[in-house]
C-alpha cells in the first residue's frame, strides 16, 4: 500500500510518517515544501527510515501531475498554520493564513487527487468543533474543506481531534500546552467521577496516538466516507 503524506513535517505528520515506516507493506512519500529551509534535514530524517521525500511545489498542475504519476492508495492532508505563523508570513510579505494554507493547500491537494482519476482514499485532519455555519475562522475554513471533500467523489475519512499536544512537540506552543494540560487535569478528574465519555471526547492526544488512529483509518478496508470524532480516534489509537 502506498501513502502520500502532505504536512509530513508537522507534529502529526512526522509521527504518521515514522509510524508508517515501521509497518511492513507500506511505502510512503512524505511531502515537504520545496522552499522549506529544512528540506535536507527532512530528507535525512525520513530517508534513513526508507521514506522518500517529495518536494513538488504547491501548484495545482504540478501537484496533479505528481499525484497522477505516483498514484498513491491513500493521501493524507495534515496541513495547517497558526495565527502566529500567519502573522510572521504577512510581515514577510506572504499570504499564508488559514484561507491560503488550511483551506487553499488542502483543497489544491484534493483537486489534484480527483484529477488524477484513480480515486485514492483522502484522509483529512480537521478539528473538533467543525459544523455547518460555524463562525470561527479556523473552524469555518475546515467546514468548507469537509464539505468539498464529501462532494468530491473520493473515498474519504475526516478526523476531528481535540488538542494535539505532547512533550515531544518540537515547536514551542505554550498557550496550547497550558490549555491542554489544564484541560487534561480536569478531564482526568471527570474520569474518576465516572464521566469517562467526557474525558475521551475532550482530552488531548499526542501526535503519536493520533498518527496511530490515522494510519488505521488510511490502511484498513473498513473505513470509508466516515467522520471520526475525538473519542473515536482515541479508541482506534488504542486498538492499533
Ligand atoms: N494542534 C492542535 O491542537 C490541533 C487540534 C485539532 C486540529 N488541528 C489541525 O491538525 C492539523 C495538523 O496539526 P499539527 O499540530 O500536526 O500541525 P503542525 O505541527 O503545525 O504542522 C503543520 C504542517 O502544515 C505545513 N504548513 C504550514 N504552513 C504552510 C505553508 N505556508 N505552506 C506549506 N505548508 C505549510 C507545515 O509545513 P512546514 O513544516 O514546512 O511549515 C507542517 O507540515 C492542522 O491543520 C491543525 O490545525 C490541530
């Protein structure tokens, strides 16, 4: 089985790529943007695990040609920016906010997969809280991607995790880390009080846990046209 992972350098992506590399029978192309200052570092890190790095530019025609050529069975879209990164990009004269990255690049990849014609399973990393008519900008772009994916004709899985956090996240995100640690503490208490369902739904997952769930969703035949909420992802991670 052949996997193509976009967002391979992210916290979830790198965990997924490295987990897939350990599984027999899986071949992986990890996509890294060609202008990444760490492209060679990723080539080394993934290369020693037998994973090929693909640095196709984020242009629709180039991406369509590459997906057509590789014909992966499963395509993962694990892309996203943050307000802080978007602000830094804007100051450097680039537009790389939620609209351009979380929506724009994901939908470009989706269109490339549809145009390729072989119908890969498309696994989209969305977020808890996505629903029709949601006002928050971050969630609203995800709602649009989800709806385009559902209408694309491709077999798909939408994953909606709560916080993705762990001590092994290289990028420093103190706000997210504090919120998830406090939340996890409260939810642990909820678990003790018999409110396990609440804990399973809202507690954070590490990149490795989420990657396990995503790998299962991509590689097992029984997952198609599914939306998996945070508690379902946790259950799959434990089973795999
Ligand atoms: N963190 C959470 O708690 C949480 C919760 C629910 C859902 N999510 C969503 O899940 C997804 C993955 O989360 P994560 O924490 O694993 O993300 P992450 O570590 O921030 O990784 C984001 C990925 O997107 C790529 N990316 C960002 N800006 C880009 C740009 N301008 N051009 C090309 N690629 C770009 C990054 O590539 P580079 O390394 O090259 O920048 C990286 O591979 C995101 O969509 C996120 O919003 C996150």
